[in-house]
């Protein structure tokens, strides 16, 4: 993959992008895309030629970086890159994660986009540019990982959970 570069106010280059896989024909596989960050938006095309001749971005979509956090991600064993050994160093994954899913006005916008670069330095350069174009550097904490609620409601929920676990244990031992 070619290194990314700044071109006339835009930062562009080749990355791999993971498919969303949400439709019947959707794929969660990795595909090579020409990616451009300009004026607070990230867009991608199948090839650089598509962008050069003025074709609209894939899915006719430009993602507003201000609505997302751009963060480094560890490579997963099943993402097409080995997670151990020499190949683990080949790719560096990073993601755009929506700061607030309910604030995504365009229905085509997904809550997460996953990319990978060939070198760690490339991934770091992309993240730096995304942060400069308005993305957050900190991913939002999912509600289930938030600090527990205080007071009687939290205590009641904990008691109910313990009671359910005790009932399960009793049923499985019977």
C-alpha cells in the first residue's frame, strides 16, 4: 500500500476498509480503498482514479469527523491479518466510533468504521490528520461500561442479579 500524503489541503492515500456486513449481501471482509480527509470529512472510493474524475465517494457518503472519535484498535485474529508472529506487525487497525449514535443525522452513517494501514507510522499519521479535522481522540464509553448508578436503584438491581444467579445455580444443581 502506498503511503498517505497531503495534497492541496487534503490528506489522501490507500487504506484497507472493513465492510459493514449489515445487509444480506454485505461483507465484513477487508477491501482496499482510496481514502481522502478534507474539510472535516472522510470519504473513500474504490480507486484514486474514481476520485480524480469526480465520481462521488462510495455509497455517496462523506463522514463528518466531528461526530466520531478516531482511535487505534488492536488487530483481531479473524480480521484477515495474523494477530501473532511477524504478520502481526504488518497492519495497524484504527476505527471511527460515533460519539453519539443518536446525533448521526444521515441514516447512511454507521456507528463505526474500521480501517487498517500497512505500517504503524501510516496509521498514526491518519489518526493525527483525523484529529486535526475534528474527530475526538477519546472513544465514547458504552453505557454498559459506564460507572454504576448510585443509591437504592443500583443496590436493588445488584440484589436482583444476585437472586437470579442463585436461582440459576439451584436449578442447575437439581
